[in-house]
C-alpha cells in the first residue's frame, strides 16, 4: 500500500480489495492487531473487527514489564545472560558447572523487546540455571572478565521467582493462542475471563506481584468492549463443543447468546430450505 496508512486510507484500500475479489456484499471480518489506524478503518468501513488476542496479551504484559521494579530486575538478569553469551570462557565454565550439578545443558536466554514472553523465558531459564551461574560467578577464571557484573541478591532471586509465578498464566495463554492445529476464536472469551480472574490482586500478594497483576488486569479490561465484538466471541464459544455451556458468562448472558444463535440458525435454515425448494421446482420444470 503506497498511501499513508491512515485509518481512512486503510478503509478505502480494504473496500477496493473486497470489490476486486467480489466479496463486498458478504459479512467481512477484519482481523488485525490493536493499532489505532486499524480500529478507525474497521469503524469507517463498518467491518466486524476482531483484534488478535496474542497481540492483546503482548500489550498487557509489556505494560507490566515496564513497571520500574520489574524493568530493574530484568535489566540485572539481562546483564548476566548477555555476559555469558559474549564470553566463550564463561560459557565453557557454565557447561562444566551444569554437568557437575546435573542440571540441563541449556543455554541462557536474553529477551527481545518486541516479545514479552522472551523476558519470561529469560528469567525462567536463569532460575533453572541459577546454581551453575552462582558457581561460575565465583570462579576466578570467569570473574576476571566480569568486573561490571554483579550477582543478584536474595531479594532479586525471590522477585524473579514471583515474576515467573505471576506471569505463568499469560505464558500459557500466549502458547494456547499460537496453536495452528485448531481454531482459536472460540477460546478468546473464556480465556479472557479466566485471565481477568487470575490477575485480580490478592491480599497475600507481595508489592511487585500486586503491581504486575494490576497493570495486566487494567489493560485487559479495556479490550473487547464493543457489543458487536463480544457477541461474535460468545457465538464462537457457543458453537465450540468445549465451551458450549458458556460457564464464563452470567445466566442472562447465556440466555441472550443461546437465543441469538438459535435465531440466526433458524434464519439460515429458512434461506437454505428456500434454496432447496427453488432447485426442486427448477428440476421439475426442466
């Protein structure tokens, strides 16, 4: 697309493509990320708009990872993992320590800013290899090249453990939404409801955990708020045998969803029956 990617231009472009393919009269569904220009394009074109849930999860988690306490912790872990990636000596000693401690021979991971789960994976792998890393950092052979690397305190390690435990539901949700072997639209509504419950702060939460939960929950709450979008998600769940009981909805929402789906199905059946009748009449006259 050569023009500026404004919402108005995107709308006209999408309409032109629909016209080119001869589907402009169909009920078109626009699946995009959460970019504001795509929201505008969908509104101007009156498209049914479904926002990518994997992208939604990424935005919510990125908000949590930017919290000062979390960002500081990630920075400390990142300095250590980066050092081991750059130092062949440190990497070699780490492999020796892994063998001695009977730990998995896994390489340390460093996060990428665009993918929230890379930060999770970095900290999770760091905790797995923590005993070997500690032994390495105590080695004179390694310490010679690590003058600016400080080991994490007990408080930092405890914070890392809380971080991984708190973000575990988001990791599982991200993995689920990345499946290629099954449709994922019907999963969004029940998964979204479950995550809102999982990230409700509890009295026993430590301060950092409470901040993380609050940041993620507030971001998730503002997603999928339009009636048209929610109806689509609820219908998809209703038609999926795994979620057809709609346990994540209130009783009123269940009744409303079942009623809407039944009405739409009856309407479709009437159209189908009419088409069959026309075909039979045509064959009889022929």
